[in-house]
């Protein structure tokens, strides 16, 4: 790796950058926003905006996933969340939103101790399919082997395997771990898998045959990975690394283009746009969608990491409610906080820097501005 | 560009610096403040201080523009603001100042939806001309073609074209964009145009025949470009880049000197002075003038970006009221907050570092002091 | 030393890094947490977790030291603390916890003015021995000569000599200082000694024959060394330096492995884990254990530096009470603040980065992430 | 100058460091504090601690200057302050301490508009002389020519000329400026002059024949130079630069040793000690002495910069009252805030790093720790 810095004698580390340390710099050309396209296609599926909803119970329910699809993005249901553990999770969603700060994690752990019911996986996916939008569901790498056949039988267009860190090489002495390469090869549907946080990890996931790689480590607003296990992969560096792996793998594979999807810690339109400028093909959003009027979290936001029974690495976080899903995606905005009109601001940023499509926009110039403050 | 740093594999960016990261360092010589001149001349027009008022409704009305002229600086009226949309905008200015935080942008969007009236452009410019000061008005690049002949017919001494990012090369498939080079060549009056944020963009604007180039991207106190579209051009780096373009263009053009005008994010006398030390010929001020007793914003401050109907990239911001325009420009100061006596502190800084005129002061030594705190 | 930076002409300094500036980066491999071992052995003594309790009265009493031993870590009694000055210090511990902020240090100075009683040293160590756990006690370098024979006669398994800065070469004109090399050679028990903060100091302490070297300078939550005497040794750099000294000394000595124990400023599971990833063999914890229900400090925390009669370099600090010692060490966690389940999160971090034992984990990849915020 | 960094094309600046970015690193040797000497000698005058009181009305009155002398440091009276403008300034000192924040500067400007009375200069200096301590008084470079003969006739041991920036080469078209070289040569008493902020400026002041050079730019707690005129000279870099000039001048002059006195922005024992470690021979203290029970400022602190009639570059700042002058200089401390016992902590820092006198301590190792927080 380039630019290793000596932390102390005998230990080096790379200087890695967060999205907040980067800003987009205009070039000498501008363009009419009407000539700009934000469309994104992965496998046979085309979307109006390069946005995937995070499979988190505070973001995705069958109902919001359907609405996301109708609005031109991809919604993904968490197949290990409340909707596959309970027939009617709505009272529990309301309860979680009301829990006092101090006891929230403990009660979330209890609620998620309820076992997953395979028949609910089937039922939820059918609900989404019936609405006529693309169907996508997510499992963790730990439970993929147990539930994937239920998922495939129920029918999905895109299969998501998402964990804090997913490696192509998981080692265990007590059980045979999921062989990602064989698993993906055998599946008929495109798989999006991650998080990976650097060139090597992303390259290995690409070699499994994945259609897309999630870049991130669970670094969003609800995460506590840095404080609990010391892990953090600053996103600007992680995205640029993974994009380089995409280019190298394209060559190595003789032309297979694997999509890079930035996942985690992208709370505003500004950071969303920077992620694409740094090389991402699409972005998985949590917090911005949890702010929707329709969001199941009722203004609260939490992820899978908060429900671990003994080692929670995430927290329920208040994000508030600021507008409808449609306003968040398509505007109009009546406030310049970067929380609404993701498509509109993206289009404007592309016009301001002179690019007409997302692939070109990945070449956008950026500067390091360490003292950036929003 | 020099000093590119690897953000991640395959993506580099320059380290760019804000004014806050820079400080002026005294040299071995000092000078009597009485021997120092702060005068500035662009084209045939000479000013006592190198300050241009920002064409923003919270700063400039016909009345304050006239007063600015009498105080030795250049006032510029926003020809797309309230004064050309309404016969009597004063009640609306008062209403905007009183709006609650949450709904301010939405109401501003409504108020500015009123169409521009060409006869009011004429009327406002005549009012200023009648007062005997230099006349300057600003249009956005989008509306320049529609209204410039009205402006020229009404008569201006200096014509300002100001947008967040103005490029010499704007591309559109649906209409023929303004050809800046031809437009400026055909005009009889000197044109100040921008913002540009780097060497190349500034150089291209110089080649259009502009008398002055605004350096900035809408980065002032009322701006939200970083949060909404991820764009930011740290001003210390942008000014130094543009000054280098000025030197190179001077050579390329065989002697045409194009003025560099720092625009945006300069709230105090300290940053004003640093801008000049970094190579600016003059500075466009918004916030400092919005703090005047006479300011039409009544202690509130907002720019054109806040009135975009679907994509606001700016906010109404409270700046307070601290003294008369005269005190802000010429003092005396009775408080060391850097909000008053712009001329006096500039003179003092020049004396402290041993320079007698602004052109020499551009060679002033500076240091990078990353942990600067005001 | 590498990477010296010019602070000014004629004065250079190394850029040194704190734990907060470092983060662990996952590699391409993950591992089953059940295959991971956190065990640590120093001399003949083996522990379930690589944790030593700091010898501070807010952390260690005979009772908590015994409990620490039973929980698989090493507890160390401060042999110059309240338990060897008073027959029954419990009312004083309660009083200290209740003192108002302004007068806390002054009253602490009074309470610790009471002389140390050798017979209490003997009595306390016997209490611990009788409970069947490993016995360890700490003296300062200043008082080691006066009390060590009492300690040895009472019987300890591990002898700790701990000061802010302990050097192998202490110079005095008025008395013969402790000859550490001879002293350690003559003792029958393994000695852990420090703090050392760089390669040279650590190397010199290794050459005294110590079994372990404490790396730190009194930089924990209760310390005020930076503000009072300007001394600070950022821990990430200090640990990496000392680990390099360990490697070089291993070669120089023909195979003697001296343990590196990070000591100070490690308040969370995240920083604990980073210390090990940077090369530490074990970690001495203060604040995390002072947060225990059983902690003698009753939610307050202070160290030896606060009791200096004329030059206090530490403060009583509120750390709160968050769970039992068992929860802090072994979980389960019901909150992701990084304050409980040190063993569990360590195991998880090792699994996430693909390592099976602590020695291998010292090779873990890290990144510099200067704008880290927990 | 070394290590110039490109701010933008065509403008470079040095990275300069503040005291907060530096920390002292222990070496491999420690020393008995009783073997450490903190004494300092300039010309024929010897002091117990290397501390000079800042000539500011909130710090120095005839009474406190006398007490400072008795406590082993050098007190300096501001000969342009209230004590030479008013027969009895005590009611005014009390009034200033009570002024509301908003109007403090305006009223300070009024109070200091009262003319200086030469006979009061004489009277104040005689009072100090009569007490049997060294006599030192300070003038600004602007008024030195007008009042120096009064000062010399009254009798001083050390003459101080102190301004924000004092250059050896002051240029004026309207009057003949003070020729420092000739002036100092003609005087019979040693002169301390400054501030200088870099190698060249310090070297030029040394060549005037000064006994000591103040290093600083008015950067203390009461200063607003950065905000008002953009000037700041980070102290760690400035001190190291000036110390290098001292070494070079020593050679150039064939052995004349000019003392470097750090002046400004040194509020704690930690920063005081770091200044000496970076190469200063002594330190001029303002804030720490303004915190004395005896301080004329009654817990408030202000300097000459606040009284400028039209361009104040300083503010009255609340610093509080924390102990007697004796406690501040010699302790004992009952709080680890770094506000008391300057001598004790210095002695301790020297012992911790193994040095016996101040000259040796200038070689002390330091590290750059950018994320330092007190």
C-alpha cells in the first residue's frame, strides 16, 4: 500500500481519509442540469437514482421497500429483522422508538431474541413481489446457509449478504463456513456482498462472482465499532481503494464489471455525492431514509449491530423525521440541510462540475480539506 | 497541479487550505501607518478601500449602495433581487428578518417566485446614478442574456456576473448558452465575473476579457454548498491559484492585468487582510456589511442560493447589527472583534509588515497554522 | 529517530500519535470467534485476559484484587495507598468520593500524609494470598528501597515498580539511587517496571532484567502531566516503539522476551484492543475498572499523582459506575459504549481481523485516521 | 526558510506550530529534583526563576512589581499605563474590573486617553527602587523617544521596549524613527526589546545590542491580533527560530549571548516549561500573574492593545483569582490545573527529563502531538 506512515518504530499505517475531509472542486466546465442523467443499472435492473436502502428495521418494511421501488431506487428488506421474527412487528417498532436511552439496547436485545420464522421470510418477499417492484432481501453471512434456500424459493431479484466485515476467506475449526464463491456461483440471482474496506478485501469479494460489493464496515450513525472493537475504515479511502480493485478486476476477469456500493456513514446529500465522485457506482443509505415520515423507525434508527446478545456494536440513535420518502429522494427542498432531494442535488453537482452521467462523474476532481466543517 | 495526495488507490486530491489555516507573519521591517495607501483602481474607477459589496438583498439596496459609494468602496445591486421584483420590497425585507428558523427558506422561495420587472432594473440603476456614485449591478449567468440590454440601456459603470460557479465553457443541449467571450467583448463596460475556484477556471475567465474575476464558490456564512452538493474550494488556496493565473495571463496577453476579487467566507478584518496578502486585488464582502445598522437585512443575511425553488443551497443566517456602514469601513472600533474599521486594520497590518501599497502587500509572508483558533 | 519534523530552526521533533488517531483495519480474512484465544502468560503465571489492574486506590483493594484474580486477570495492590496507611480506609474512600471538586486535591493530600505502616503491607498481601489468587503489589521507585524487603518477606508472585517516568539511570547527588539492575537481579520474583515512553527508555528497562515494562507516562483520565509539566507521550507511538525495543532486546539477549504492558489513557474496549494491535502484550487498566460496582472509588477515580504534597499532577475524576467487575471483563454488554465485556470485544476484534492469538494479533493492520471521533 | 508548503500556486508558507501542538518527551535518564537549578541570569542580574512579569496594568503595579522582585523574578512596570497617567489609579482599576463585557473596550479607551505624566514615571520607579528590588520599566517603541530620558534619570536596572511587533528597521516619511541600534548603544542599562517572531527579526534585534529579545507578537489571552489584522506567529516555531538566531549571533558577534524571552500565550506551567525546552532563556508571563490575589486587575486581564483609540487589538478577559503570587511562583499546589507552583513544576520537569540547569534543558526532547488536548 502507498503512503505508509511510521506510527512508532516497527509499526506503520496508512493515512486514511473520511468523507468529511474531502470536497468536490468545480472544474472549468459547467453543464445544463437537464442534460444530466443519474440513472444506474446493475445486472438487468435499472434505477432512476443510484441509491439502495439499507436493510435495517428502522428503514425498511415491506411497505417502505415497495415505495422505494416505485420511487426509482432499490429497497432491501432485512430478512433477519422484526418482519421475519414477528407476525406483526408494528407495536414493537413503536415500543423501540419510545424506549428510554439507558435501557434501549437491553430491550432491543430481548426483542430480537425471538427466533426467525422461515414462513415469514416467504410471506414478506411475496408481499413485495406482488407490488410489482424489484425484490431484494438481505441476510447476514452467519445465517445465509440456514435461510438462503427459503429466500431463493420465495423469489428475489437481488440477494444481499451484509455484515460488518465479510471476507471471502472465513476460517472456522468447528464448522464448515459458507464458501462464498461456490454459493454465489450456484445461485441464479445477482448477489451484492460486503462490507469490504480495502483493495484486497474488495478484490477477493469480486472474485466470488458478486455483482456488487458493499464498501464499509458498519460505520453509520448507529454504529459503535470504533469505540468497541477499535475498527474503522474511513470511507473516502475505502471507496477509492475498492474502485481501483474494480478497475483491476475488470482487466483480470476479461471484462466483468462489479459495482462498488458505498455503505455507511453517509448522512447527507453532500456525502452521498462525494461517494460517487470518489468512485462508487451507487450508495446504500440508512440515516437519510430513516428520516422519512414513512420510516418504520418513527424517527429512531438502529441496525443489526445493536441486537447482538452479548456484544452490541451499535446504538439506537435519534435521527428525527423531516419529510416524505419522495421529498427525500426527489424534492423539492425547502431547507438547505442536505437531507432532502438526493436526486436533485446530485444532478446539480454533476452539472456544476460538467459531467453528464455517473460513470464520468467518478473522474470528478476532489480536494483534501482537513478542516472541513459542515 | 502540485502536491497531490493519495486519498485511496487511484484517487488523488490536492491538500487545500482555508483562510483560517493561514496567518500573516511579520517581517523584519515595520512602517508608519500614515505612509500606507489602501487605494484600489479597476479600469477607470478608483476606490479608497479594496472592498466591493456583495450583491445580496441583505446587504445592498439602492440606498446602501449609494452610501457605500460615498464611503469609498463599490456597492453592487442584485438585479435579480427584491428591488427588481417589487415596487416596494421593504415590508418583505422586514418579514424575512422576522421569519422563524424552520420556515424561513420556504417563505423566501415564495417571495422570490415573483417575476423580475425590467422597468424596475432601470429605475433602481437610475436612482444610484442620480446620487453621483459609481453604478454597478449584478446578474446571474442564467439570466444575463435576458436582462443585460436593460442593464446596459439604464447605464452601469461596472457589470457583475456572479454565480456559484461560472465557467467560460457552459454546455447545454437544449439552448445556446451565453458565450461569455463574445458577450464581454461586445459590451462597452468592464465586467467582473465569477466565481472561479482554481487556476484553470480563473485563467479561462480572464481570457473572456473580464476586468475582474471573482474567486469563490458561494462559501460564505449563508452558504450550504458543502453539505448539499459536496462542493467547497478552500479560499486561501483558491486565491493563491487565481493570483498565479493573473500573473501568467498578464504575460500571455502581453500586459492585460485582470483583478482577482476574493468572494465568500470572509467575515472579519483578519480574513479580509489575509485574502489580500494571499494575492487578491480586492475583496467582495457580504456578512461584514450585513452587520451594518443600515443593512436591508435587519441583522439577517441571505443570498441568491437560498431562493432556489427546489434546490436551496443557502440559508438565512443571523449576523446581528454592530454599527454604521461608516464605522464598519472606517472605524473607530470600540471592540476588537474584527467587525469594524476594515480600512484601519488593513492599514495597520500593512504597516506592521512594512508595505506601503496593496500590490506590494500581496508579497506578504504567511504561515500555515493548522490549529488556528480565533 | 525517524520522521523528525522541524518545529522551528534548530529544533526538531517526531510526530507522535495517540490511540484516538489510530484505527484497526480489517484484512481479507475473518475467523470464527470460538477459535480465538485471549490468554496471556508472563513468567510462570497465566491469565485468561491480558489485563492488569492499575495499582490505584480507586481501583484496587484487597477485595477487588482477589476478585480480579478469580476473573482471570492480574490485580495489583498499591502498597503506598490507603490500605497500607490506615487500618480501615473505607470511611476515607467514601469521604474522598464525596468531596467537592474544588477542595478534593487538598483533602487527598492531607489523607495521604499519614505514614505507611510496614505491618499493613504484610497484612494486606497475606489477605490476598489466602484467597488463592496470584499476589502482586506495587511500589513507587522512590520508596522501593525502603519497603521492598517487607514486600518480599510477605510474599508476592509479581513485583510492580510504577512511576510516571522510571529510568534505568536515576542520578542524585544526595543519596544513592536504587540500582534497578542489581535490585531486580537479586530478587527472586518477576518484576514489572515503568513507565517508559520510547525505544531507548524501554530498552534500558529491559536490560535491568525486568519481566515486563510498563509503557506510559501517567497519561490516564486522572492525569494532568501535560498541563502541569508539559510531558506527554502519545500512546500509539510509545507502544510501537517499545514493541520494537522488545524485538531488538530479544535478539540482543539471545532470547529473553520482555512483556510490553500499555499503561494509561486506555478507557474503552476499543483503545484496549488497539493497544494490543500496536504491539502490547497486555494492558494495565485504571478507568475501566474504576467503573465497577465493586470499585473502592465509588465512581470516582484518582492516582498517586494526585497525592503529591506540593506538586499534584493528577485529579480526582468522576468515571461513574456501570456494572460489576465480571460484566466489565466478561460481559454480557447491554450497551455499546465500550465499557463492558473487554474479553468479548477483544475476541470479536481478533475474529474480525482473522487472528487466533494475541501474539499474532500484534501484526494487525492499522490506519491513521486523524479526524477520528468516537 | 525550511519546509515551505504550497498554499496555492505561487504562494508558499511554512507550517508553524503552537505550544499546544508540542509535548515534552522523557528521555532514558531521570534526576533528583533537589539537584536541579532554575536560576537565570541576564547581564548582572540574577533571578531564582526565569520569569518576567508582563508590563500590563492587570499584572503590574508598583506594589506587585516589588513583591515579584522579592519572590525571585523580575517585575516590570508599564510606564504608559494607569500608574503614570493617574495619581491614584486604584478606583479606575476597580471600575475596569466591573465593566460590563459589551462596553469594556470603549471605557478602557476613554480612561487611557488621559495623558502620561513624566513626574509619575519618576515617582513610580523611585517607589520600586526604595523597596530594594531590581527596577524595570517598559515603554512602547512609539513613545520611547519621548520618555526614555525621564526613565533613565529616574533610574532603572533593565529597560524594556515592548510592542506587538518591534523591528530594527522602522520606516516613516513624516518623522525620524527611533534608531534602535544607536539608542541602545547610548544607554547605560541593558535593554530587552521585542516582540520578534522569526529568525530574521530576532537576529536584527540582537544586532542592535539588546540584552534580551522578546519573542512573540501579542498572542496572549487578551490579544485579538489574529482576528483583527490576521497576524499570528505560533509560539513553538517562533521560540525555536529565535533560539537559532541566538546561536548564530553568538558566533557572528564573537560571543555575545542575547537572551530569548518567550512572551505571550503561555497560560500554564506546562506551556511555560515547554517554552524553555524549545530554547527560551526566560518567559514573560501575563495571565498566570493576573490570576494572583494581589493582581491589580482583580481577576480581569488586559493589555496595551485594548487601549488603542481607534484600532483595539485586544480585549479585557476574565482570568479569575486563584492564589497568592507566592503560591503561583513557589507553591505549594493544591490543584493540578497548572496555575500555581511554576518553580516547582519546572524543577520536576527538569528532574523527569534528567537536566540540572536551564541551559541544558533547552536540549530537551519534544514531540509533535497535533491532537493534544489539555
